[in-house]
């Protein structure tokens, strides 16, 4: 009985860690503030400062290789370099001026 209870507690603890890891992957900590998808780009600049670099990405939809204007979307990709030993962070800012995605990138030596 004690053994099965220990196994059950261990399984619940592991399940809790998995859900925490998913949550952490969708947020960026800048000081004491958490940045997450949906946050305003001005708020990110205020809390995290200027990114190391900004890249403008423009995507156009196509049919049979022909580009048509109604499918154009614009997004900015902001690269933040964090402390040594931590992954770089790329924020995708949508054309609505809000964080659309947060990606962590391995630093290449």
C-alpha cells in the first residue's frame, strides 16, 4: 500500500512538472515581469529594453506560384540575448503590434 502511494505521488509530481515546463516555454522573464503572447510590443520594449536585432518578415500568399496582395502579412522578429549560458529568445511581433510567439534558440559557439 505504501509503495503504490509513493508511485502515485511521484506520477502526480511528474505530471505537474510537465505542465510547468509548457507554461515556461511560452513566457519570457524580463526582470520581475513575465512577457507572454498577446502582450503589447511597447510594453515589451519598456520592460525588456531594445532587442539585439530586429528583422522584418513579410509573407505573401500564392496560388500556383503567383503572388497575390491580399495574402500579405507582416511580422517583426526581435532577438534578445540573455545571460551567458541561457538560450537566446526570438519574439515574433505580429502586424497588430502584439507578441505572437516566443521561441528559445540554442546559442551556437
